[in-house]
C-alpha cells in the first residue's frame, strides 16, 4: 500500500494537470462539467484563486457573464474522494460569497472511478450556534462523461482527459493518435506526459503496463522519450525499490523493482524486442538502473539492443 506521503505527491501531480486545463482552456472545462454549453455566448474571466484567509486557495474560479446572468464558477478536482472536501468547499463558498457578492456555482470533479464514492450528499449543512451554512455541491464524475465530448471539440488540451472519461479503448487510442499529429512540439510532449500520468488513475499497477504498451505504439519515440512520464518511472521506481530493500534489510526489493521498470519501458518503447531473459541474470540494481536510463534515451531499436547487451558487460 502506498504511503500517505506518496499519495499526496501523486495527488499534487493530478491537481497540477487539472489546473493546467483550467488555465489553458477554461471554456472546455466549463463545457465538460456541464456548467456552460458551448452554444451559449459568454464572457469568461479567470478570477484570483487566492482567498483572503491564510492558507486557502481554490483550484479554479471564473466569472461568467452571459446575456441572462452573471455568476462565479468554482470547481475543485479530487483524484481520491475524501469526505472532508465537502466541508472545505462549503467554507470556500462562504468566503467567495463575501469576497465577490455574486451567485456561486460549486462543482466537485471526481477523476478516478476506482477512488470515487458511490453516494455523495448534494448539500452540506454546517451549524455553529446562530450561524447556519447550507451549501450545494454539484458532483461531476469524469468516468460518466462521454469521451466524445472531448474528441468532438478537437481541442488538444482535452485529449489527455479522454483517459478518465466514459470511452472505449478505441477512443482512448484515438486521443493518443491525435497527440502524435502535433509532431515534436513542446505541446505534444506536455500532452503526452499528461496522458500517461492520467492513465495511472484509470488503471491499477498490474493493468497499466499493458495499456501503456498499446498507447505507446500510437506515439512517436521522440514524444515518449522526452515525456516526463518516463522520468517519473525512474524516480518513483527507484524510491519504491529502495524503501522495500530497507524494510527487508537487503537489496532484493530494489533489484525486483529495477527489473520491473526496465521491462515496463521495453514493452512500451520497443515491444518487438520481446522477452529479454538476460535481465534476470543481472543481480546489480545499480547496473539495471543505469541500463534503464540508457533505454530511455535510445533513439532506435539498434541502440536499445546495444544498451541491453551492456547489462551483462558485453
């Protein structure tokens, strides 16, 4: 089971991707959450997310003006649902109301079905003596949102989010293919990194490598190699292996993790290499980790084979 500290590191990564979508394409976010249909003319103005109370800041906040109304749209995303977040959203609503004096719509966006909750009460009630707070929280479960909404918009920023939506394998692979059409641009690398990271929310550790092998075939080697996702594999994998080794009092945990990481990258980047049994003959974790880094940087299959031969000193 992952440590509490590890969970918060990962949650922060998903939160960063959500904020990136909200900053790059707010209209798409409002459309996907059902707050504002695309066919309604509106002016969307990002608002300051800092609330004038020490230590509090919201995820996304917009002022939306249409011909019919003027209101604030406040949304928070959660990789793993925790009941206390509803109370926090109620307090955010009160503070935003006093700060801006505008109608407020609050949305809780749940990102992963396997970490979600079956039933979440629509209203939050808080009472502190004579002060009574009643706050409505709209809940959007991304896995219930049709993936076609993201694909039909043809906006690149939404492509990684197809991984968390209600879609088929074909639609998820189509999102990867469209990222590939962006070429070797910085945007392509950023979207690929987000795509792979969000895949970690949809799939467990046993299923994820199989999916990455499929999706990796839809992307160019350059995009995959330069994606920060592979650095994540190295960093998280080495940390986990080291911790396991310390608990057991030997290097076996680090060794097993290094072998697993090496095979994972091989299956995604160079599936034609098949099963390389030489990996099991290497008992030095440091050598495997060095080989992993070489494999990440390999420009083609020939370079990958050369990196694997070096594992056994050839």
